[in-house]
């Protein structure tokens, strides 16, 4: 079984990857390989795979048995990217726009598109959804959640953890709606104009200036 976790960047995608990894572990699946998509060649020999990516790759899509994605209010996701690396080149806007295009390609074929807000407020719900996708709905997921909650980013600056894929400073501010404290008004208006239809379709309210 090959499962791809291909969520929008800064939207709980690493949480979802670890949830997937731990659910496969709890099910007693043997010979499981996990990692980033750039590790794929090194783990393809395993019987089961959990692969994380932010890039849509047709070849990976063709071999995937299941696809999981995650999304978030794009204003919060963009604000998280700005906080994570404000001086990055190319700019956060360019990086985010490219990531969003890849996310939408995966989301169109996703078995479960996890809302970040549900992950924060009711984390057992996405765990059940992921387990159901994998045909493992019988599992007791409370121990999985306990393990997930113990996973923390490394304290000292280092490469991503080889198992959980977390970076130093990976989590910048997990609060829902905290984008107001990070984004400038011009950034906020640009995002809402660019992604307004998507935000509305996914239940996120727009600012009054954009709505009018």
C-alpha cells in the first residue's frame, strides 16, 4: 500500500503525515517505508509506503493507492510561511502560489482533504478519517493521538528529523485566525482577492472590503 500525504504547505501536512505513519504502525503493518518524496527511490523496496510531498508528480500519483491532503485558511497558511522564513528567496508569495497549485492538483484526487481547523479542535476526527481511508477503521486511535501529541520539533537547528520530518521552528503559531497579527493590510487584500472564491467555497469568511 502506497499512501501520499500531499497537503498544502503550512496546513498541518506534517501532522497528517505522522498520523498516517503512526496509524500504519498501530495496525501492525510490516515493512513500512516513510519519508519525503525526495527519499522515494531509497524506500521503494518497502511493501508499504507513507510519502510526504508538496509537489504534484504524475508518476507518484500513478503508483499511489491513496492520497491524503490538508488545507487551511490560506491567510493563516501564508502568515505561517512568512513567520517561518520572512526573507526567503523566492518571496513567500511566489512560494505559496506555487505550493497552492500543487495542492489543488492533489486535492482533486484526494481521498480525504483534512481541514487544519478540525485537526486543531477535534484531532480524533481526522485520525478516524485517515484510518477509514486505509481500511483500518477498527483501530483504537486514542494511543495514536497520544503519540502524536508527544511529537515535537527539534530544539537545536538541524536538518528535518528523519522519522517525523519536523524542522527546528517548524510550528510558528498554530492559532486559528492569527494572520491578522502577521500580515500587512496590502498582503491580506491581495490574498483575499486571489483566493477569495476558494476561501468562500471552504467556509472561510472574507473581509468586508473584498466582499463588497
